[in-house]
C-alpha cells in the first residue's frame, strides 16, 4: 500500500520541484530555466544557381520569363501611342490609358472584370500546376533571381560566398560587399522609378529627376518602392514567400491529389546512399537517390523536396534540373524528382494517365468561367460607346416663362468624350409636343476631356401637364450618328 505523500504548494517553481523530489524520496534536482523561441533566427541560404556547365530545361524557362517580364516592365512605360504614353494610370487626371483605350472612373466595371480574370487564372493555374506563378513569374521570385545573379557575378559561386561571409571584415570583403549592395540599390531605384512611371508620365518624371525639380510625392514613392525591392529581393528573399505572402498559406485549399507539383519518387529513390553507379547499387540494396543534397543546395527556400510537399516550395523546379543532371552523370534514369501528382505516385500512372487526371472537372469549370468572363470583357469593350453624358438640372431656375409665353427649363450637360479624337456633337430633346432646343445645338469636345454644356429647352404650355414631364435628351456625334447617348430627364411646368 502506497503512502500518501503531501506536497506543500509553493509559488516558487524551483521550490515546488524540490518539494516533489524530496517527498518522493529522491534527491532534489536543480531547477533549470528553459528558453523557448517562438521565432527561429533565419539561417542564411546560399542557393546554387547552376549545376554543370549549362542551365537545366526548367531554369532556362525561368530565365526566359525573367527576361520577358523585365523587358515588358522596364520598356512599356517608354512606348508612345497617339503622342502620349501607351500605358499610363494617370491618377491625377483620373484617366487610365491602355494603348488606344481610355478608361475613366465610370469604367470601374472593366477593372473589376480584369481582377476577376486574374483571380480565376490564378485558381486555374494552381489547380493544374501548383505554384507556377510563384516559381516563374512572381515579382518576388524574378527580382530575387536577378539579385542573386548580381551577387554571383560580384562575390562568386556558392562556395566562395560562404567563405566570404565567414571571413573577418577586410578591404577586399568590404569592396565586394559595397559593390554588390551598390548594384542592388541601383537596380532597386530604377525599378522604383519605372513603377512610378506607370502612374506619372515617365519622360517628364526623368527630366524632373535630372533637373532636381521632382515633386515630394513622386520622390517618396520612388524611394519607397526602391527600398521595398532592395529589402525583399536582397535581404528577405525566401522569408517573403514563407512568412509574408498569403498565397503560400491558402494554396493548399486549391491543391488536390491530381495537382501537378514537384515530387520526389520515394519508392524509387529510397534507401538513399552514395554508392557506386548503376551497376553496384542493387547489390548494396540502395535506391536511385545518391544523397548528394544538390536538390537542397539549389532550392531558393532551402527545403529538402525529399521530405514531401511543403508550403515553402514555390515550384521553381530547380531541384528537378539538379537531380536530372546527377542522374545523367550516374547513368540512372531521369525523373527521380519530377513534376507529377500524388495520385500518379501512388497509382504509378504513366504520362498519359497523369494528364487524364490533371484535366479533371474542376479544371474545366475554372476554364469555362474564365473564358466566359474574358469574352464578356472583350465584347463589352468592343461595343463600348466612347461618349458619356450626365444631365444636371439648373437648380437656380427650375422653370420660367419666356417672351412668347413658352416655358423654358435649363440643364447643364457633362459631356465626356472618352476617345482621343476631337468630336462635334449635336443635342436634341424628345418627349413633348413642340419641345425644342433654344440654345446652340452643336458643340465641340476635345479628345479625352469632359466639357460642361448649357442647354435651354422650351415647350408650349398646352403640351405640359402640372408638375414634372418626362423627356429624353440625346447627344450624338455629327460624324458618326451611331455614337449616341440618350439620357432621361424631367421638364417642369409652371403651377396653375
């Protein structure tokens, strides 16, 4: 029968531990404080950018997209169209120029459609190929790749960079680090300048910078986006993907076992071992994985793909290229690390079987909705009338009787010519017998401008009923009658 052991409660944790040990007949153990880190210090990652003499096929695709995206980003603001910037989101003038298309705040429905298309495209690409956007076209990935290339050119390959960081500060190390950060800052500032050039005409902005007459806000945003590029691509790198980007967190909701992801074939690769080439591995009971760790060394987020799917994986396929290179050198079949699906690995699907499961119902649903919204947007833009009219009654004089006894109402029309071609318009009114325009019926509006036009309408008292009378005010282009807008309005009669 066990004896009851009484332990007096103490507010001191060390005392409670000593009392419990003493009551149990054991020597008192010293109290130790345990420090638990809620956030682990970042471990520096030194990704290898190349295995062998040539880039792998997926790395070639990545660099092709780096070039394509940067040629578009840096070059598009300098492209001229109709004597102005081809692509300009002019917030000050509240106009968006997209080549021959000019959008106004009233056209926000088109912006909504573009955002819906972008979201649906992201869902579709993720359902089919996982994080293709992250691995190949995301600005964070692209600029990190550019900054790492600059780092390699100045400081050397992976091994040299690791040795350099471990060395004490010296003149050589200071010069290399200064050159690297100077190049990073130059690229970052030019990126910030280019980004601001999409919202402020870039050629006048460059002139303002050269002449030191740039406005405070423009300079602030250039420095802000330059600093963001420098910090994200130069310092934070994979931490942005791991801790800041929400896409890494909710991507699992768009994945399923038939989504193409970067996978490691564990059945073929295990057990790992650095044995001899193909001829001797079977006798040693080894799989195809040589445990060379090159797949880890090339990973920009520092993960081991052999541990399975991880949220840090951005799908860049650098590990596939590295593993294929090693397999080729070892005389083993490629594809130990490859794009595949969880179902394909489990069921051992071949290529055709994989694609039959990749193109599944949800993919067709996403494609159908995306195609519908895209076609609807293009049709809406194609049939869009580049003319907008707002009718505003003159509240200073609701209705008055003129010399010949007719009743007159005054209106102010806000006529918006959304095209860049100057046009001449005519105004007319219908809805009442004998209703006529007493002011000038024709007026000119310059391209991509808004003009206020005063319009006086007169009607016979006999044609009016007491109170308000519904009418229609029409504005049409002289050179193209199909460009016509009808706006409802009311004509007020005098009380009897």
